C-alpha cells in the first residue's frame, strides 16, 4: 500500500513484527561498528534487535530474515551493489547529523517518542545543502571519488581533518559482504 510504513516483515511465509523506530536501526549500526563484537555476535545483534520475536524464528529462516533486514534498512533500494566507500559513521557524525535532520523535521527528532526508520531516513535524505553535515559529506564524497577539492573545501578540510575523515573499522569489504560472512558463520554452527 502506498504510504504505509512496515512494522513487520514476511520471513518464511510468516509476518514477523519488527522494531521499526530509527533509534533501533542506529543501534544496529553501532553494533556493526563495534570492534569488540565478533562477526557472529554482530549478526545475532542485528537480527535480535530488529525482529521482536527472533528467538522463536526457525534457524533455516535466518538468511531470508537477514535479506529482509537489509531491504528494510535500505528502504528497498537495492539498485546498486552498495560497493561505494563508507562515508558515514553515525556514532561519530551524530553531532552534525541530528541538527541537520532537526532543521528538516522542524523539531528535535530525538525528543519524539517514536519515529519510523523510513521517516527518519526521509528527513536525513532531505537535509539542506547549506548544513555543516552536507558540506562535510560533500568533501568526503569528493575525496572518496578522487576528485579535487575547491580551495575553500581544501582549507576547511586541512583545518578539520578529524571531522572530515570517516573513522571506522577495516573497510576491506562492504557492509553487506561482512554480514553475509557473519551469516555463514552463524548457520554453520
């Protein structure tokens, strides 16, 4: 249905209730960036955090459940292979991202008791090009593509390297490849 925000995902022919609040998805992202968690733990946290009744899900449904998680998080946008370099570290960038989203939403989104992930993502994707977050993201995008920065961008970058660099765990694989590897490890046990 047009305009409907999903609160369940079909896995194994059954609808499974999900935790669709944006904070939950950001917690999943945080777990995926946690170097103290094993790959198996990251996958488990991802599935456990999203599916309300995950512990009753049959193990043979985990692969499909994971695929549905990725589709939900990406808002069904699976148009490319997502092999692009990582440009956002939600935890590190929080202090730039939320003010930009608040400006779009017209309120402090963190004060709202519940906001669906897709609503939050819509605000995020509508952030004004004049915000600090958009400016930093633009610099990251240019650098990732090997494009030359304008003089004012280079000056900003040289004065704000820590702000402009994405500090994450090893980025040798895409997030999807990492989760696929984790899923294989989990199901082999």
